[in-house]
């Protein structure tokens, strides 16, 4: 068991990190934080606009800064963006400050789940399948590196069903440290 005061969800876009994270936080009675939403709230701009103005490098700097701030909290469920694992420092912060769950999703499932999504800058390309395959090749080894637990986010039915399944796995694999008051 990996004792940790926080629960972090990593994985590709469309894996269900936000919807499953919300349900897990509710069952744990902990605050839920979505890293991308926190960045948008802080900057006052959408992720897409940040990418447009600052490029991916500018967004990744904002992401790293926000993650460094959020991992100092205790007793939260944090859903990261799909690329949060790209920076070695981010992986170190995740591994050192929480129990990390990789919601693993196949590219075909992502393609279906994201078919109507027009907000994510990294898949605003003609060949979405090719782009998702490229991202999986780059990122899956990084998710594996940081993960304490890997869970397929397909085949469990709804996000509620997966959250219940994951809750059971967490009971057997995660030793929660007592949560302190969160600032």
C-alpha cells in the first residue's frame, strides 16, 4: 500500500478523469479539483485560448505552476490534464504527494468519447485517430511511471460504475493518510 493524503487521476483525454474524480471525491467527502479548470479560473481564459495566445509551452508552464500549488493541499481528489505527466517535475510532484491512479483508455474509446469535442487544442486536427495514437505512444510510458494503480476506464459501464469499481480497488490498494484542513 502506498500511504498518501491525496488521490490523483492521470490518463489521456476522454478517460473520464473529471467525471470519475467528482464521484470519488463525493464518496470520500473530499474536495474535487480539476487541474485544467483551476488553470482557467486563475487565468480567466479557456485552455484553448491559452494555447492560442501562449502556445503549448505557455500552457505547460501554467499547468506546472498550478500543480505545484495544488499538491501542497491535503485531502483532495485531483484530476490532471492528459499532458500533465510530460514534465519530469510534475511526475515527481504527483508521485511524492499522492496516490496516483492511471485511468487507461484505448485510442478507439477516446475517439468515440471525443467525437463531438471541439475545445481541446491538441485534437483540433484532421487526423484525430493518428494524433491520439501519437499521444498514447508518448504519454502511456509516463502514466505507467507515475501510477500506483492502473485501471481500464472502459468495460465498467457508466462513469458511476467505474467510480464504484475504482472505489473498491482503492480500499484494497490505498492507505489514506489523515486529511488536514485544506487552505
